[in-house]
């Protein structure tokens, strides 16, 4: 699965930037066998560095040989991809793994040096002193709720984020230190900035805070952005916009830049710096996605402050959990026909729940 993921993501045509980083020597003498994984080194106290070599020589040769097929591959429809022979193989692998999903971890009970556990919607976060150990589970969330667990999801999210963290170092430093397991990232401990930087390039979405939901209600100034009349769902915006949110007790709350400063969530200079970084990250992500036949529609970024007050990128980057991706080739035709774009994110899940229940209030009776 990991090798499939690396092949899919590479090679981007945009310049790659990477800085060598050293992994800290942590006092975790136990392996991560608590959830069925193995350390990558015979010395479990020395965690390996993140691989900065994007592809192996074998992968490079394979991609060189397949370059002449690249244009054709970009124009495959989503229906053609999911109807291929590969679909049956993947479904078989997934069904065979349903009993082995990573839904919960308790490393603090078995790994010396981990002080406590914080359970997020998708990640289990362990305090290791100066560092955090983040385990990306297979839990699936939407509408601020956990709905299910999906085999391999955590690995895909973790490895996708690691790839983007590495490729965006020329835009902003991040908190990543190393990755000793396909589901695990060790990161610097930061003071998390309580603002999510949501960047949007299209009028779309189905959640209460999505741009289409509020626009369809007649709102024309959203998070400090003046929106013109006459826009329709899934239409491209004249320019990318930032629509920040902050956390209430159990949901996201849209805020304006002025409110962020007045509430003391960030200083004006901190907000300006993080905003610039978020918009640059999104533009870069759109460019890379476009080169691979995709549209990066919107996403969210989170930042933290290190011990020296540097603003670092944290959490996840450009994953199908934190972002919307559409198939570029079919977008225009489907948009003109009033059809939903073909997507490769979890929007289909949101739409299904919106059509069948009240995803914010109805009780969850079972997991699928």
C-alpha cells in the first residue's frame, strides 16, 4: 500500500525542495507492536529520518518509461478508474482487512516515556516530553463526528501528509521530526494556534460552514471576504480566499481577521504571516494537483508556535480528509451540466449523510 501511494504522488513537475533533518533520540525503548507495527531500526531508540528521496531508482525508471502515457492517464474518467480490474483487487484487500482496522491505540500503557494520550477525531496524540507522537488511525470523521473506520486510511493520510510536509519546506517550516511507522509521525511540541486557515478556490461544500452553504443562504460577506452575486455551486472563485475558523465546544466557528486579533487568538503580525503561508501553500498545492489531473478545491491548514516563537505548519497537509479534490478533465463539462464534480475525497460521504439524515443531530446507532 505504501509503495502504491508513493508511486501515485510522484514525480511532481514543480521544483522539489528538501532540507535534511535529524531525528531526536527519544526514550521509547518499546516498539509500536501495541497496534501491530514494527520499528524500522534495530535500535528502537534511534528513530529514522523521514525519507527525503521521493522515489526509488526503480520507481524513477518506471515513471520515465511511462511518461508517454502520462497525458492519457490524466484524462481517464473516475468511472473508468473504479471500473478497472484494479478495483476488484483493492476491494478484496480491503475486505480482508476489515477485522484489522486501526481504530484505537493505547501506546501510553505500553511504551515507556509516553506521558499521556489525547484522542482527536482521527489522531491519537501522545506526550513524549519535548516531542509528540501522533498516530493516524483509520477512523473516519465528518460533521465533527466519528462515523466509521476504514482499512489503510490512517496510513494513506500519514504518508500523504509527510510527502507534502517535505515538498513545502521552501514555503514554511513544519513540526515534523521523523516517521518510525507508516501510521506514526513524531513532531516537535508546539503551542497550537487556535485558528484553522481554510483556503478556498471554489464555491462548494455541504457542511454548515462551507462556502456554498452560507452563500446559498444569501450571505455575501464571509470571514471578511466580499462575495459577488450570481455565483452557482461548484463555480471557481475569481481568486482564492481565506475563510478562517476557530473551535467552539464541538464545532467550527467562522471568524474574520479582525475578530481573531480582537479575541487575542493571534497578533496581527502572526495572522499576517500565517495567512501568507496558507495562501502560498494552497497555490503550490493547486499547481501540483493540476499537473496530476486534479483540482485542489479547498483545504485547511493548522499552525503552531515553537519554543522560539517560530510559526510552524502542523497537523496534516493536502490530504483527502482535509481537502477537496476534483477530477480536472471532467470538471467543466459536469459543471455546465449542473452535475456534481467527480471527486477523490470524502465529499461523497458528506453528501450521502446529508441526504439520509441530520448528520449534526441524529444519533449514530452503529459503525459500518
